[in-house]
C-alpha cells in the first residue's frame, strides 16, 4: 500500500470528485488511459497524483507496476479563500474560492 497526497489544489472538491469516481477501483494503467481521454480540467492533475502513488509503490515497497490498483481516492475540502465583488448601492457580494486535498492510495492486486 502506497499513497500520494496533493494539498491545497485551487479547484472545488465537487469538480475533482466527478473525475475521481471514474477511476476509483480500477487498475493504474486503465485509470491513466481513462484520464488521458477525459476532458475535465481535473484529469491531468489527478493523473499526476496517481502516477506519483504508483511510483511510490514501485520504488519504496518493490511492488509490481502491472498489478497495481487504485484502491482509494479521497477528495477532501481544503480552506476557502473569500473575495468580495462590488455591487450596486455600495454593497458587496462574497465569492468563495474553494480548495481541495487529494489523497490516492494504491495497492497490489495479488
């Protein structure tokens, strides 16, 4: 079991979870192919994190790269940046720019 973590990604967790659900529970090679063809903006970022987790498994634990499987992907809510947008009559609207944390855990099948 090896993992990789990406913290404070400037993307909402809802957008990232949409892509993460496509590859959860699939082999690493198949997950990389799915993310390569996906058009969401979170796909290349998620692909890098999965590649990093696979590299950690191969280098640190001596796992076989062909037998690796994405066992868990957790997309957690990070901190939020609050910005203000001017409105009419001296008022202001709050814009919340959300961040997310990505954790990918990779395990060997056999």
